[in-house]
């Protein structure tokens, strides 16, 4: 879909349009970018064990650099533009994950907050510039509003997408169908004359959960280690990230050579295919409202069907009792270096609690959680029974820190030390 045409010639004090023409190539790369945002963030955070906070700081710094380069240009250039989108997709995902996983903010609340924030950004943008069209990104202030909006849409799309999975318990493969169906419906309304700017931004937001679910489906294991864990094609987060980064690079190279998405080039060879009017836009608005009602109905029905949420699966919930094991039985078949790592982290957290360093203790336990998630596959392969036993104890530790337990308040340092002591005993320390 495209937005309404405006005068796009560069004049004194103005830039050439800084964003690409909205063609099918735009949407293909956008979805590829959102998939990378999900899979690459998980790979850095979990597989490499960098940790959520450290990963967020790294990509915030990278975003500042690539955004500075993008803003310094006077015209659209595919490589810096799409690099900025990729980095924003990763950064927006990380910000939402921090709210959910570290600060315990419920997904419905973060979805509402980001929705309000997006409305505020749009309101200020409109009040200052009198347009929200991406075909008029030809001044520095408009470009600044544009990138701020893109960042918020990625965070909002992450929150609403994760909230949908939490409500429904759908697998990533099934969850792809909802945003995909909504994008198709929005495209049909746009072609029938619905407001092009509203159509664009609604579709733009929905590409985030669509791409994330595609990434989860490709990266999730083919067989669930625990009940209700997501399953997919088993490519892993690294392979998924590399495949999609390669596809992005190939597409950007093609566009850089062909210039098919340069606004001025596109306008010279294409006529507007969509005719709109106030009456058609009103009808389109009614269509958007009906889409919202239908979506709410689908989510409500799905939420009433008994299911285990993804959060419960991640917390180690299972359908049967956990076997009771002695410390010797727990560590008998687990890698000694892995056991030593968790003993060291747990002891460090206890020492930090005793020293009154609550923030440091929380960060250490968060690092332990991230490492535990990253090591899950190898530990389960070594001894599934021992892993399940320890996973429940690990979850008990996380609960005292209110990590991965939305709505739960952090326990006292003494209670945290007591639960860590139990974990250390289970590890044979």
C-alpha cells in the first residue's frame, strides 16, 4: 500500500524524501527485519548469555550510531535506512522484554502504555507538521518524528504480539495467521479507498507480531522438551537470524542497483492506483472498527479455551509431579562446569544480598536465569529428570526476585537468601 502523493521535489532548506516508496519490496524487507529483531535479540541475550540488560545497552548504542548516520544523509539510501530499521527492530523488542521479564509489567499494561505513547507521538507530529504521511519525510523534524514512531511501533507490536500468545496459548505457527489475516484485510480496505496513512501505520504495527511469530516458528525446536512449549522447524535463533539477514542484504542490494523503491524514480514511472474520497475513507474507518471488534472476539474466545500460557511453560510448569532427588543424584550426570557456574552465581547473589546490594543481587539472578535458559537444551540432554528438578527450584528463586512472575512482589533479602540456599544445596554446594 502507498500513501497519498505530495509534492516531493527538494527545495531550499528541504531534503529529498528520506524513506523508500511503499512497494511490495518495502513490506517484504519490513517483515524480514521484524523476524531478525526477534531471533537475533534472543540469540545475543540467551544463546550467548550476554543478558537482557547488557544486550539492550549494546543495541541502544548501536542505534545511536546508525541513526546519526541516517539523519546526516540528504536523501534516501537503502543500506543505512534498512540497517536502521533492523537495529530499531532489535532495540524495540529488547525494551519491551525488559519491561516484561525484569520489571514484571503485565503485557496488557505495556500494550496500553505503548498505544497511548504512539497516539501522543502522532498527535505532536500532526500538530507540528500537519501530515503523518511518509511521503513527506523531507525535513529533519519530520524524520525525527518518523523514527520515533517506528521505534514505538516495534515496542507496541512486540507487546501486543506477546500478549496475544499469552491470552490464547497459540503456537507460533498458528499465531502467524491472525496478523497475516489482518494485514490482508487492511490492504483490501486501503484498495477500496480507506485512509492511506491510517492503513499504512496499522499494517506497519502488525508486521511486528507477524515477523516475530515467523521467527519463533522457524527457530523453535521440532519437539517440545516440556508440555506446551512452542514447536517449529528447529532452525535455532542463530540460523534463523543469518538466513533473514542474508535475505535482507540480497533485497537491499537489488533495490540499491535497480532504484525501484526511490520515490522520485517511482513517481516518474507509476500512476496512483488507489482513488480515495471522504466517503470512502468513512466507510474504510467503519471497516477498521469492525476488524477491531472481530479481533477482540477471536482473542476473547481463544482466551476462554483452557490452555497453558507460554509464560507457564517457560517457568517449568508441567502436568505431573517433580521427582525428588538428592544432591548427588542431581549432579551425577550434569556437566561439572555448568554446575560450578550456577553455584558461583547463586553464591554471588547471596553475598550481594548480605551486603545490602539488592540491585546487584537481582542482576546476578537475572544473569543466572538467562544462562539457565541458554543451557536448557544441553542440560536436558544430559539428565532430563535432574534438569526438571532444578528448573522448579530455579523458578522458586526467580519468584522471590519477581523475575518472570508478573504481579508478584519481590521477597525480602532474607527470603531470597533462603531460596538460594536451597538451590545451592540441590547443586551439592
